[in-house]
């Protein structure tokens, strides 16, 4: 009989697993890009609120906006020489303030300073298909490489250190994000969750969409308070895709869910003030979602009518 009690207890605990409540977020508009038809595929936000957008259009550049959303210019431009880009697919802001760009066409990472000036190349001759890039406070750079079977790690000097094998030893990684506390989030193809690992590649948590078993993670980003945001894709029986974001606590508990009514978002970033930026290349836009202000109580004393 004890076996049945244990099974019943497990089922009860599973049923009681917290599900994220609808998040108090509202659509807050779009970034106003003054140029032609851009292809914003990834986005990153610096500590001062500056927004960097990887533009996979003919511009082959990183478009820069200030914290108010005003356009400030471009970094890079099409080419193969150092400082130029060819199919930029991801952008990240390192804790040091450096701007890291995953340059898929040139098979390398390009590093720029906060002033937009080119600094150095990372991974040239080592990387095959860099799709995602992130960094930690120690200066290490992490690159999700679709052909390398995991995440390649480069030291502060830019030299290759090691490769973390993906789940089951060979999953193709397509996104990686670094947190200020040394954690790294890894998104891999054909996986239903995001792996959060420490600086040695040891898994700390697995983040999956609760109540949506067939949802696949698209992108991950860390917030300024230690939380993790994951963009998920869900395909219904009719073949239609829906996208939503789940905010997880540092421990991996799902807290809030944000519906994203857009066609095919590929980029996600979280600003220090909690604003979410979602890049959608096919629709040529970067959408903003801001937390709604708390509702004010009306009535007399102590909120009573």
C-alpha cells in the first residue's frame, strides 16, 4: 500500500506546481527606426538603457537607440574586414560595457566599445556557425554554435578555452545569455527547455513552459534582479504559431506570462526598469512591453467608499 501512497503524493505535488499568472505588462509601442526596411533579429540593452539591435538586412549592422528610444546611429556595416559585419544574428552587452556581435557570415564574434569603435575579433578560425553570444563578469565570452554541438567558451583574452556539450552530448545550440552572477542560459534545438548553467557548464536549472508541454524555447534573457525571461513558441493543431514570454525566478519557478502577439519574434532583452524588448525581423519591428502601473484605489479613507 505504501507504493500507492507515494504515487498519489507525487501526483498531488505535480498538480500543485505553480503556474505563471498573467503578467501586468502592456504593449508600449515600437522602436522608431528612421531608415528603410530593417530586419531586427536580436536586441540587447546596456545598463544605462542604450538599446542595440542586430539588423540582418542589407545594412548588416547593429542599430543603436538611446534609453528614450531615439535613434543614435549604426555600428558595423557590410564587409569582411575587421569592424565590418556579414549577417549579424545576435548582439549582447557584456558587464564591462563591451558590445559583442555574433557575425554568422564571417564566422566570428566582433567586439565593439560602448562608443561604437571596433576593438577585436573573437573565435575567428574556430567558430563554424555562431548564432548566439553572451558574456560574464569575469570577461569570458560564450558562443552558441549551431555546428559545434554546444557552447564554445573564450577567455578574457579572447582565446578558446573549452566547449560545453549540449544536452545528450550534441544538441545544436542557437542562443546563449550571460547573467551578472555568472549564470549562463543555453537554448538548444529540439529541446523543450532552457538550461541554466554555472561557469563550469554544470546545470543549475531547467526552464520549461508550465502547462504548455509542446512549447519550444526561442530565446532567453536575464533580468536585472536575477530572474530569467524565456521566449517560447507554441504550434497548435492547425499549424498556427503563438509566442509568449515566461518570467522565472532565480530558482527557476515560473512567475508571470506575457503574451506576444507577433508573427515570428527571434530576439528578447530585458532592461533594468523591467521593460521587455522583442525583435521581430519579418515584421521589421522591435516591440516594447512595459509593466502596467499599479491600480490606484478610489474612494474615501483607507480606500473605502
